[in-house]
């Protein structure tokens, strides 16, 4: 038997499937032997896509770490860059909570892209600090000058 339903805009397919799944799990205890259920269509595709991405995360993290260590010839700098990644997660959580959006496949994909942007920005900042350190002589001055230059190159949308 195939059962299809259309959902309203105030609930997501994932949320509704979670509710139905918990109800079906309780009801399944009273079913005859051999009866089962499974979710298909959007739920199946979303789950498969999420699993495929999440399965590759450890390998991607290891490759990023190795590339950063090789690029900077320093485990400490690579660690500093990787420490910036959780700040992107915080922004994603806040954004999803404020907008009331569920964490979907598109959110996961956006999170992967955001990690790339955060890592890229951290690499640029560390590279700028190293350049300024050679010019300024002091690490503290280099950080201040680098941060100031980085902020001054950000376009001002208001004018």
C-alpha cells in the first residue's frame, strides 16, 4: 500500500514524518507479523543525500587538516584555522532559529559551503598577519594592522 499526503506550509515534511514515525512505531506493536512501513520520496532522497555528505565529512576534515599543515608548515596555524569553523555553526543555528527553518539538505549544503568560506577567510587573515609581522616586527602590531586592513577592505553597503 502506498500512502501519499500533502502538507501545509506551517509544517515541514521532515517534522511531519518524525511525528508520524513515532506514532507508527507505537502502533506497529499491534500489527500482524510481517507488516512494516518505510518512508519514501522526499524523506528517502533527503536521508540518502544527508548520509552521503555526512559519510564524507571525516575524510574531508582530514584532507583539509593535511593541506593546511602542508601549506603553513605548522600544526598550530592549521589548528587556529580549524578553530574558526565552529563560529560558522553558531551563525547557522541562530539563522535557522530566527527564520524558523528546519535543518534540511539545503541547510547542510549551505553549511558545507560556509565552512569553506570561513576556512578561506581564516587563511587570508593568517597570511596577512604573516606579511604584516615581517613589516611590523611585532605579532601584536601585525594582528592589529592586519585586522584593520581587513576591515577597511570590506565594502560598505551603506555608502
